[in-house]
C-alpha cells in the first residue's frame, strides 16, 4: 500500500517537472546540555479509508517508542487522530503551546502527502479537509515558539502533483523507560536547531496493514534497538542527525527492497500494486529538508538538480532568490546541478527561480541542503527535476 493518491500529473506552464532527490548529510556537532523536556505532537489520519489500519499501527509503534526510550516526566504527548486531524487543530496546538529554549518540539505525522509540482513544496493531504496543510506552515509554527530543538518526522508520500487553484487509540504502550535511551538523548535532548525529515523523496511511502509504515519501522528500530556505538559513525561518543539520517535513509531503502520482494514472492497483491513494485522507478528514499545545526557557521550549499527530458536543447534562465539572472542550456538528456553557498544566505535555503524557453513566467524550485565542503556534483544527487515541454493536446473525438 502506498500513502499517496495515484494521479496523472498535469503540465506546469508548458513544462513537466519531477522532484529533486535526496542530498547527503553534513558534519557532526558537539554534544550540548540536555533539554529539560520534549513536547511531542502526533498527527495520525485514521479517518482515511485506505490508510486507517496501517497508520493506527504506526501510532501504537511510536507511542511505545517514546515510552520505552524516554522517562515519562521528560516528555508530553498530544495525539490528534480521527476528526481532529485538521489544519486548525495542528496549527492551533502550536499557537497555544508554551515552550522555552531549554525544551524541544517533535512533530510526527502518518497519512497522505504530496509535492506541489509548481514549486516542489511538500504538503499533507488531510482526509477531513480539501485545503492542504503545507509542511512549511507546520515548521514555521514550531520554529516560532523559540524552542531549542525542532524535529519533524513524517511517514507520508512525496509524489508530485499539481494542486487545484485555491487550494485511534492503541492498547498499551509497553515497557516504560526508567532512563533516557542513549541515541534518543543525543538526537532529541542534546541536538539543537531544526531537523525536518520525510519518508520519501519523489515517490510513495509504503506500508501494510500488518506492520504499518516502512519508514516508521526503520526509525523505531534504529532508535530503540541499535547500540549508540553503531550509530556513532565518527566515534566521538555522540550521534548527531547528520550521522543518523544516512543510516535511517539506508535502513528504509533496504527494508523496502526486502519487503517488496517478499510481497511479490507471496503473490497476494493486486495487479496494479504488482506493476508498481516491479517498476525500476519505484523506491523509497527518505529526504531531509533540513539538518540545520544551531550555533554553527553557515556551511554547505543549497542545491537543485535539473534534467532535460526533451529531444531538443533546453534553454533556461535562473537565479537564487532575487539574485542576478544567469543563462544556461542543457543538451537532450543532460543533467546539471545548480548550487549556492549557504554562507551567502546566512545558512537559509533560498528558492531557485527559473524561466524555461522563451517564457517570462518564473517557477520556484525548492532546494535541498548539501552539507559538504565542496559544491555538489551530479553523483551526489539521487534524483533531479526532469523538465519536459508540454505535448500538444489531441482532439477529443
């Protein structure tokens, strides 16, 4: 089961764009004093007829994870499910919440999600509402509270589609922790800044009705069952999100590969799912929108990969958010990485503005952070915006 709507993707301004891929994580940060408390909000879209069973499993798994790894007095937990999964409830929760610099905020979501084809921005498709809840709205509401740490972990799809204009409780929580889990201490109590991760890059987030979402399974297994020494890749005694994320990405990719192979071998899936799973384009690669390290000098790059999906050369102009326009050309099938040093933007990810062909219309593309010391190259990006000229419409006769 995939956590997205299967739709025919319409053209954007005469062009079709697929989504950019995952960029590797950056450098480690030294341990900081522990945050006093975490405020956790879990949004579980149990009203969705397709996903209801699997997201309820995820809800139970995450509740057990918090209880097993964090002493109960060190965190608060608010769950929004059923008819409470609305924009008003989610944003209102953060509007009312009081949190200080010595506390952290964690947002977990299980449900439908997509990418807006017009700009690459991720949003949550809530079953109770027509209007989407954009990821940046939730992140902005969280960052506005001034907490020491902001973490978004979402198990949902990132399948590209164009938005129309204008647009359950579980039984028990298992064993309770008497002390902080070592990895959770590093990632959720000693880390600072903003961490924003979703389950898939430009594709579906997969799940089943027996064990729930693959991303949530991977996250819980790494946090609860993997020793700190294995997660601490630079062996400095501390695991950071820039160390943890590549392992979460690889764990999810590996689980998807094994899970899909098992599902196909059993033969108990419908023809459409079988066709999707056999497609070479089907994969599940988590994406990091931010692994920002508070208090560190701005390092790395904002990066966007583009690919010419036409049989003719592609002429384009681009600039990084109100900078100077530059021109470029891609041969048929050619790929290119456009990047901007974050030191020029005070560490913030600027939007990439582009114009294609002779059109004066500006399209904004959302970049991903590349935390390397050098500018990213083609081999450093997993996926690219694939740009295609719109095909002429046929007569409907």
